[in-house]
């Protein structure tokens, strides 16, 4: 209805959700040109992450302009025969948003988060919800992180739990005995990234966090078998550790024991942008119109 009534010159869509593909399809049906922000990400496995990888590939086929966050993303699109003059490397807008909302004086609605001792404790942040990890992989991930918390008295874990009841069942079963593990409800974007800014290490199967955490100097352990964001792995800001118990446990232990290893990951240059992607995209669109 909005597309029919407003007849925009261009519809901008961002990311890889099913909503993104749905919006692209609606615009295509109305012959509205589409610009895709965060274009060109590929894991190489159509089922991982599911359904995001398929959404990305399907969306690209409908787009007029591709705003790729990195050169690697641009190369992916070129390999799929999208015209080079329609692909623009801009950095990723998630870094813009991150810098916009971080505040040193942020107050959480969840009082537990206000009371954590971020200065004297090493706070681990866990996010884990991908469908391919539900089952044995997720049990491995939770067991490894839980055992690390049990071993190190100065370590605490915060896990904003996904609403999926299967995720919650595994979490409540494995984490129930440890008082320094805090299972909380999901957080909105602003409190989440302000929590991210205060944590020590990130363990995640999320895509966006592989970009956001390095922008704040937080090492990322990626608990997946492949990633559509290889730039972070190559740069050293993130490490792909898989979903088995031992690699995750050993890498967490290394980051907790070795100041040099922690500093190495924390100080690498974030390959996903400098916080100015939005302005670049606006400037490109203005040039296209003229």
C-alpha cells in the first residue's frame, strides 16, 4: 500500500531478514527500484545461516543498487555477475548506529545489569539462537561457557535468552547450577549494545555481532561452522571456533589467561567500517539522481 500510494524513486532495504526479502519482492512487483544496504554477504552454504543466506541471495537478484560493506562483499557480487558499476563499497551502517547510541552513563532497566562489577569482573556476553545450533551444538556451547565460569571466580556470564522455547530449555538445564551465570530476557538494541560496550569477551552465533563487537574492541568467538563475515576472521577481530566443546573452552581460556592474545584481538582494525557508511550511501544516491 505504501509503495502504491507514494511511488518512491528508490526503496532502501537493509540486512538479510525475511522482511527484507518480502519488501524487495513487493517493490519488484510495483516496478520500484531497490537499493540493498549490507549487500553481498555470503557464507557459501544456503542453509547456514538459515534462512538468512537464502534471503541475501534472493534479494540481490531483485536489486538495482548494492551497497556492500566490504571489498569481499563486492567480490561476492561480482562473482555472481552483478554489474560492477551498480556495486558500491560503503562500510556497514551497523557501525554508524553503534557509535550513535553508546553512552558511558547508560542506565539499564534491568537492575541486575546496573549492579554487575564491570571493573573488577570479566563479563562474558553470550548470544546463541541459530536454528542450526539447536540440539547438540548448543549443548556443547553452553557446557563450555558454563565450565569456564565455574573455573574462573572473576568471570560472570550474561545470556539474553532468545524466546525460542528450545533454546531456553537447553539453557535452563545446563546453566541452572551457577550463580554467576545470568539468564535474562532479550534486550532491545540500545541496552544491548551498551551492555556489549561493558563486556570482556563475546561468544556468539550472530552475524551482526561479528561486526559490532570489534568496533568496541571486544574479541569475538564465533560458535558456527562457517560465517558470511570472513573479513573479521581474516583481520583477527573474531575467531571461528565451531560448535564443539573443546575449541570453545580452550579459546575462552586462552583469552582469559593471555593478556597478549586478548590485546591482539581487541586492538585489530575493524574491517566493517568507520561509522560513516550512511553518509556515503546518501552521497551515492544523490549522485545517481543527478
